[in-house]
């Protein structure tokens, strides 16, 4: 069987829309990612006790590159 890929959190979005923007940025730079949330998509319009937060997860080997890309966007 194949190797297990360890995923790490590189960004915590306030909601699904922000998470999708980050996902698009990463995937356009050949960094596959996964969105992880405690709530069903589109249920929470705002964050209440972290329930509307969406974690952006990437493979551990791509984490530094992903954080760098996200940091560049935050400074624009």
C-alpha cells in the first residue's frame, strides 16, 4: 500500500468563502489542500466559538511553501 501523507494546518479561515480563496491560491500553485471544518458547509455565516472556522490543510512537505504563499497574499 502507499505511504500515509501527514496533513498539517497552514491557515485558519473565518468561513467557507475565505477558505475557498486560500484553497484556490494554493491549488493554482500546485499545492493540493483539504478544507476541514466542524460544521456543515454554508451553515454558519459567521464564527461562533470557532464553529464557522475552516482549517486549510496541506501535506507536511508543502506546508512551508503554502504558508509563504498565504503570507504574500496577506501583505498585499
